[in-house]
C-alpha cells in the first residue's frame, strides 16, 4: 500500500511538472473563480426561477412556471427588453463598423496615431461609476457645464438626462464613448497583422486607399469583426452600469434596460429574488440564441 501511494504521488508530481499539468495549475484559480461567480450563480438562478423567494432567502414557495407566465405579461419587463434592443441597435453598429474605420485611420505606428489610440482607450481604464458621475455632472440640467455652454450660446436649456425622447440616445453615447477604445484597439492589432505586401500588390493594380481597405483589410480581419460583433452584442444586451449611474432607468422607464429592471426586482423594497431569477434566465436564453445564430453565420461564411 505504501509503495502504491508513493507511486501515485510520484505520478501526480510528474504530471504537474509536465507542460499540460503546469497549464492546469496556472488556470486553476481562474477556474475556481469562474465556478464560484459565474457557473454556480447561473445554476442557482435556474433553480430559484421556479420559486417565490424574498431577498433574504429565508423562505421559498414553489410556483412552477408561474414566474415565467408573469414575466411575459409584465409590461415593465417587456418595455425593458424594448429599451435594451433600441440601445443595442444603436450601439453595436457604431462599435463594430465605426471602430473598424477609426482603427484603419490610426493603424500606422507614428506618434500622432499612438496619441489618438491613447485618447480613445483612456475612458476604458476608468470605472463605470466615475464615468457615470462625471457625465451626470456635465449634463446636469442646472449646473452642468455642457448645459450651461448651450445656454450661453443662446440655444436654451436642454434636459439631457430627463427628456423621454432624448435620454436613451444620450446614455447610448456615454456607453459608446466609454468602450469604443477596446473595439478600436483590437481592430488596430488585427490590421497591423495583415501582410503589407498585399497592400503593395493592390496599389500596383491601381487600387486606392478605400479599395485597399474594402478588398484587402476587411476580408482579412473578418475573424476579429465577428469577435467584436458577438462580444459587443452580448455586452449591449446586458447594459447596466452606465444606465444605473446616470438615469437609473428614468425618466418614466425610457432608459430602463433588462438588467436594470432585474436588479430592481431583486434588491428593491419589494424584493422578489425568484422572479428576478426568472427574468435573468429569460435574458440568458435571448443572449444564447443570438450568440448561437451569429456563431453559425460566422462558420457558414468561413466555409
């Protein structure tokens, strides 16, 4: 038995010292965090969606599919999905296509382009809380710098964060401004990896800058395009932080996203953790379906 135990320990130690074993040792902390903060809460959300549970989790009443039935009749939840889709429809094309164009313009490694890259990426390193507070102060209807400047120019007072027709566009702009740098820098990296001889060949064939971009750059950075499209789409459907810090879903729920509403139902004074879990499950399946469809489309194009 002792010799068997020693052999097992020796084999385990040998495996951990191999390339494959070392790799698992290094990714083990990430796997543990992924399980604790992603997989486990997801499993709990699926389970809680069939119960009526308060925030304290001190009682639970099995309700079956009643939460799901209520969700599809909940006008506020349906409105939050509508707001989320509007936000996504505005943000994603600008993030995907706008960042591609900007990246093509700043892809060369000269001083000015490096400065522009730093400027675009600067908001990314700031927290959503700081950015939300900053823009809330800038756009404040009474003391905001931007609002005051418009008044000084004789354009009147515009209530950017309390106009039912305008606020959703303002919030979308803030979100794009905050994360635009990530998409642009990823595109820059992809463009810089394109073989320069292909541009030279296209130039010899008489192709100008626009044709080179369309016929050389775009086809060769398609994997990056699909990556940014899927990640930005999933991120937009889960928008929360910027909205929570600027408008908290107002005015009149015109900027209340699906995640903002889920947060309200989970942690408000009338908390219903089970119902909030149901809404989370519905949103999860919406994102899953969209991602799978995009993934299939990407694979079909590559084939």
